C-alpha cells in the first residue's frame, strides 16, 4: 500500500452544493476509514469561526494499493460529481510521524 496526500480545491460560491453532497461524501470516507485506508481527512475553511464563508477545499491522506486505484476512487467522489471541486492534486506521501 502507498500513502497519498490529496488536496482538493473548491470552486467559488459552492457552499450549497458542498452541503448537499456532504452526506454521501462522509459515507464514502467512513467506508474508507473502516477499511483502514483513511489516515486523515477534513475541510479547509476560509474562516474557521464563520463556516458560512465557505471553504478553500479539502485535504486527505489516504492509503491505496496504487495511484490507479486511488484515481478510480476519486472519480466517484460526490463533491467532484456535484461540481464542488475545481481541482484535485495528488502527491505520494511518506509518513514519518507519528510513529507506530
């Protein structure tokens, strides 16, 4: 298995689409977590005290057998399908900390 950092950038003014797609998005992440493939995931708010201001996007660190497997998983991402994500950047990652 290999780790990847996935940085997703939102389009502007897509908070409604994000909120509508969130249940399906979270369900997929819960399944990935249950499979032991989710290291971390979360949104990047423009203002953490005012979430209604929207989000820059999301960041995930995931564990997949290959980049192709990750790409296939990303292709079904509800936020991508709902037009929330403008761009998805994927980079390999080596976890050093925390140890164990």
